[in-house]
């Protein structure tokens, strides 16, 4: 289980009759590195607003690709930020579709796909 300390960026995408929630979790160090690279800033000059913009955009790109692969119509949701601490998990295991851990520049990045609560039909 990778350490998920840092920022988790969440976005929703409509898939068929249900909705998936795409989550990307970054360590603080990776969030800073990605943002500095995207905006050509020195790492010391990266502000929280910059991180929110950069990782929100990255999450939109990934979510758009999932939507394309799923071949579905429907709007993309807006990314929202959730501050994580330690090994807190913001994943509902009952709705988990897949979880893909990566190491980027030696730092954790976790891509999670869940069925959103709105797609669960009561029996």
C-alpha cells in the first residue's frame, strides 16, 4: 500500500447509466514537482492555488481519457481537492473498480476508479 500523504484530486465522469469517480492521489513533493514543471516555476515558488490548478487540470485530462475509453456521453465533473494525512483512505472498498499505484520521481501517485454512490441502485 503506497503512502497516500499529500493531496488527492477527485473528479467525476458519467459512464453509461452510472457515474465513476476518478481519484488521483499525490504526495506533497510530487504535487509540487508536477506543478513547477507544468508552469515552469521554481519549486520554492509554487503556491497552493498553483497546485490546485495544475493537478485539477491533470485530473481532468485523465478523467477525459477514461470517459473516451468507456465510450459514453455525459458531462465531466469539476475536480475537487481533499487534504489527506498519513495513510487515510478516501476509497469506498464496496465501490472500488480499480486502484493503480505508481511511483513518479520516487514519489507515490495512486489512480483510483470507483463507482460513484449515485450509480448504486437500491435492491
